[in-house]
């Protein structure tokens, strides 16, 4: 059985609307005009601090970025589940992988407390162990520290693990840890994901379960 480490935003959950609303609420708090939600989505993937920095632009100084980040996190914590949901087919994928005996984990650049709250609210908290966020380690993805820690804690060889995500950052993380990668094309940054040449590229969640089922059958065949 495999260890399958999932990214969160853009991979398991469609959090786009809540992130955009929270980011534009932050800009309004600072007397700035709202941004196109599509532009905000393109800023996602490197953690909350980088999202805020990108959304404020290069003219914002360190002090303003710090103030904005504090407001954004407080606002987002209060509104993170208003529109967020699983992508179609993801809940079924999770249940099927668990039933097959695979180990599921989450490694996201989103703050870990918010991530845990979302997984719990969506009814899948106990199915992912461990869950690590962008504030769990001194470094964030694509640094491999988080993924290597998950391998160590679960006693899994890199050859038996996969990183699944929607961005080039996730594919880079897998490569940096010596783990195979699966890119998903339904998330925030499909072009960036495709450009990093993941080992597997899928268009809908069911394809991932079919892949692991086929792999299991192949390994069971006598040599």
C-alpha cells in the first residue's frame, strides 16, 4: 500500500471563493481597491504570508504586509468554511483509498490550525495522519522538510510514497524529497503543475484511484 500525501487548497478542497473574499476584505480594511478573484487565485500556493505580499504588491512595506497578514488570518479563520467544499469526486476518492488500505496525509502551505479545522468540519479529519501546514516547520514547500518528516513518521520509503497537488510547488516538493508526484488539473494552477512534468497527471479524482488499483493488481501478478 502507498503513502499518499495531498496538498489541500486546489487539490482536495475548492477554497477559492473564501480566499478571494478574505483577501479583498483585507484590502478593503487597508483602503485598497479589490482585486479580480482570478488574480488572487494565481497567488495561492506559497503560504498566507506570500499570498498577502503578492496581493498588496511590491509597493507595500514590511510593516503594512505584517498588518495585512494579521487581519487576513483573523478574517479567514472566521470565514474559511462559508463556501469551501471538496472538489467533485474527492470525498469518494478519499473513502476509496482508505478502504484499500492506503495511508493518507496532508502537507499544505496553509496554516496548520486552519487546515485541521477545515478537514474536521468536512468530516475527514481522522482519515489524514499526519497533517502539516506552512507554519509546522521553519521552511515551506517546495522545501522537502515536511514531506521527509512524513516519510520518517510513517516509516515509509520514498519509493512507496506519492505527493499529490495542483501546483508546480507540489511537484517540486516531491522531486526534492525523491518522491513520485501526481499533478491534478482541476486546481488553481494547472499550467504551473503541468510545466513541472509530474510522474502522473490527472483530470478528475477517480483517475487516481484507478491508477493505484491497477498498480496493486500489477504487483500481485506472479513473476
